[in-house]
């Protein structure tokens, strides 16, 4: 396969590309990335010399960039997006463009170039919050912030290309990922890098919000299976089966880094902060035989170790 991966210089995309080429040495990947503040070409510097990997700097909102990069590709995996909820609350412009309009440009080209599989990477946030129980793929979407609303728009548009034009679209909705190469604005790497610098960790409100945590390489494996065997026109939830309140997670991080609870700094809650996300992942388990492999304690240990050993990667990205 020759696969166009978009947003491959970001957190999940870079882990996906490395894992995919390790597992499928005969495949080729073209990585189209705009290199926003969140994208770093050096995340894949180990692959730059390989014939199977090609980096192209470009924007998924540009018809020309997409047309050129997609040439000869038989599959597309679209990771490219603005991904930080807090930034979307400040200004949703880039979110509407990349997370919605960019999907349209990609789908149009995928149609023109007869792509055989189009995987749209979406998020559990499109469901909105749930007090009890877990969301199934057939549940209604109720996104509650500009990030998740733009992502919901993007996946619905992609799915409409399946219904209307027969474009072979499959959508994944994963829970919160964590692991190596995550930009230190997101909770886990923010807290780790703060603690490594002796700084406090800013916890929103009471810390009662619940998220499900998924180790990034487990998500990449699930996406690989969806790419290979996912049924067109279907959505697959991908969760880590590791629900934690933010305060519980924070305590685990503090313990893992040998710090006390005095490092917690309560800050004003995010507006419209969803209380709990939860996914029912029985569909991907039954259809594709996927389950998360990495326990949270193990994944967190590996993640802390990576940030400890890769200070040169994150130091230039943190403010002071
Ligand atoms: N991180 C999570 O926990 C999580 C959970 C569920 C779903 N997702 C989804 O997974 C995808 C990847 O998330 P991430 O955490 O790796 O994000 P990220 O912010 O780390 O990376 C995004 C990448 O996309 C690139 N990009 C942004 N706009 C672009 C554009 N217009 N054209 C080309 N490239 C562009 C950036 O340069 C960057 O390399 C996103 O679609 C996100 O919505 C993420």
C-alpha cells in the first residue's frame, strides 16, 4: 500500500507512521503536514533516509497541496487537525478550517484519485459528556466545544461522501491518548514536564472530570486494523478501558515522579468542561479483534521515562 498520512508530524500521527512501517515494511507512506506549532518534522527524523517514507510540507485545506501529495496513494489516514480544546475556546478559526474544511478538500481529492480507503480520525469528544454508562457508535452526537464540534462536522462530512458518492470512508473515535511525542500543552505531558522542572500542576476546578486514557501505540494498532479491515461506512470506538478522574490521574503522576500533593494548583475550570467521557468498545473487539494491551500504570511509567530521557525534545516547547 502507498498511504497518505496527514498530520504525521504530530503526536498520534508520528507514532502511527513509525509503527506502521515497522509492521509493514513493504508499504510506503507520504506524510502531508503543515507543521503548525504542534507538528515537528524531527519526530520522524529516524525515517527521513528511508525510501518508504516521504515528508511533504503542505496544508490539507489547499487543493493543490493535497492533489500533489495524494498522487499514487491508495489509502488516506487523516490525523491532521487542530487538537487542543482550550485553544479552540480562545479562537475557533483554525479549527473550523482544518477540522472541517480540510476534510472536504481531502475527500474531494480522494474521490478524484479513486482512493480505496479513507480513514477519518475522530474523537470520543463528538458524543459530548455522559453521566453513566458508555457511548456506542450509534449514539447521537452532542459536541460541546468548538474543537469537538468541528471534528464532528469533519467526520459527518466524510461519512456523507460514503453515502453520496461511495467513497470508502471509515471513522475512528478514540478516547484521550497519552505517550511519547505529545505536545506539552496536553494534561499528561504538561504535568510531567512541569514536575520535572519543579513547577506546580494546574488542575481544573475540583478535578472531578473523568477521562478514559488510551496508550498511543494501542490506538495506532487499532487504526492499523481499521485501515486494513474496517468496514466502509462504519464508525469504530477505540478506548483504553482506563477511566480516571483528573484528580486521581494527578495523584498517580505525582507519585510516579516522587512529588507531593502540595504541587497541585487549583485553577478556574474550563468553560463548558465535559464531566465524563466513556466509550463502549465492544464493536471493534468483536469485528476486528482489538483490545488495548497496555495497562495504565505501565503506559504511564513508559511515558514518564520518555519525557525524562528526552528533555531536549520538550524543553524548547515549554514557556519558562
Ligand atoms: N490526542 C488525543 O488524545 C486525541 C484523541 C482523539 C482523537 N484525536 C485526533 O487525532 C488526530 C491527531 O491528534 P494529535 O493529538 O496527534 O494532534 P497534534 O496536535 O499533536 O498533531 C496535529 C498535526 O496535524 C498537523 N496539522 C494541523 N493542521 C493541519 C493542516 N491544515 N494541514 C496539514 N497538517 C495540519 C500539525 O502540524 C500536527 O503535526 C486529530 O485529528 C485529533 O482530533 C486525538
